[in-house]
C-alpha cells in the first residue's frame, strides 16, 4: 500500500496531448484522414489523460467544428486554448470544456510565442475569466516564468497558469540547471499564491523528466508537436506510455 501511495503522489502530473498537428496533416489533403475522433479515442486508450486543442481564427489546423465535435469522444479532460477573441469566447461557453487556457496569440501567429503581460490586460482577463468560471470551466492563463506576471495572474481570478516552456527547452541541452531556474522560482511563487501550475511548449521525451522533477506541484503538461514527431517513428501507443513513465519518475 505504501508503494501505491508513493506512485500516486509522483503521478500527479497529467499528460494532455495537443492534437493540432494531427489536424494539420488532415487538412493538408482535405477529406478526413486521419480521423480526429478516432485518433483521440486511441490516444486516450494508450494512456493520454487529457486532450488539448488550439483553434485559431484562420482554422488552419483545428477547426471550430472540430472543437464542437470532440466532446463526443473525450473521456478524460478537455482543454481548449486560444486568444479570447469574441468568437473563441462564444465557442468555449457553448462547449464548456474541462479547462480553457487563454493565450495572447496574434491572429497570424505561427505558434504561441509569448505569455500574457498580465498587468495591462488585468481588467480584460478578469472579465473573461469571470464568464468562464461562471460556466463551470476551469481557467488557466499562459505566462512566461516571470514573478511579476505570475503575481498579476492571481489577480485575474484564474485557477491556474500555464508556464511557457520554450526558453527552458532551448537552453536544456547546454545548461539544464540554468534553463530550469526561472521556472522553479515561478512555480514556487505560484504555489505560494494558490495558483495551479500547468506547462507547455517544446517539451519532449528528452527534457520532460528533468522538467517535471524540478517543478513543484506540476499538475499538467500539454504536449503536441514533439509528441507527434516522436510518434512518427515510435507510434502513439509507445510514446504516450514513455511520457507517463518519465512523469512518474
């Protein structure tokens, strides 16, 4: 019994799989191959503990119609992330996913490349988050590992933050300790303020174990691009358990 409790504690970090790249592959040829609903069903059967989508205004990968269809097959947690423009807010309130993650993307952004400046956007974020929470949706905002931004995040009323991890991933190979340091401090402060901690962007099989071991009370990682790339060689059915194993160590 003691070993079971220990494992449960270590496995507090959930793996949410971002399926945007799967949708990009489908959209590149038209039609419905690969079938997103089938992929999501399979991902969960392989151990994924959440599904993440990030619909953008141009719908170049995940479409708003996809976001509406997915609740039929998501049996774990459903996380919708994106810039809270009016169309996005309306979609999320209609779907009512487990979690909404607010990201300050430009309309033409290739990928998420910065967290919120929470102080000048405080009133806007408070208003949007209040609407989501009234609908029973857990809220998270995408932030850089900056203490000031995290202190601003708690004032928005958000339940969680998602740490933008590109800087960690970029610096991991050359100096892992230096790369992780601001994230550790950010996580400590978030915990002090009562914010839950998620993380995502460029996390991979190579760096996820070190990241998770060093971030206190890490609740969720959202991984898409690297996981799909790794699965081209190894298969989803192998890669997902490999992530879960690293998160448990």
